[in-house]
């Protein structure tokens, strides 16, 4: 009789412990999924920040390329102007040399 009573107490207490474990497992499951959701939201936020940063860098690089193109165009124009000036100067020198030769 004592054995049966002890067995019943053991069964009842083990059932109570199992229920507590199940309740705690069920309660922890939503918190785990919430944490996972928060982590994924943070990851998305970081990805968006990285993309925005990259877009800003690309825009800045495009501006620098445009500026360099403009500077190159100015250098080409200056070079053509100088070459034109040197060419006319050379023509003048040649003409002066011809005149000196004719005068001699």
C-alpha cells in the first residue's frame, strides 16, 4: 500500500514537472522568435546603411570624374592655344630670318 502511494506521488510530481517544462518551453519560443525577428531587422537596417553609404561614395566618385574631365578639357584647350601661339611665333622667326638673309 505504501509502495502504491509512493508511486502515485512520484507520478503526480513528475507530471507537474513536465507541465512546467512545457509551459516554460512554450513561453520561451515566442521570445526566441522575437529575438530572431529583432536580429533580422537589425541586419536589414545595417544593410540599408551600407547601401546608402556605397551610393554616396559612388555619387562622390562620379562628381570627381566629372571634375577631372572638365580639367582635362581645359588643359587640352590651353595646350592648343599654346601650340597655336608657338606656331605663329615660329612662323614669325622664320620670316625674320628670311628677311635678314634677303638683306644680306
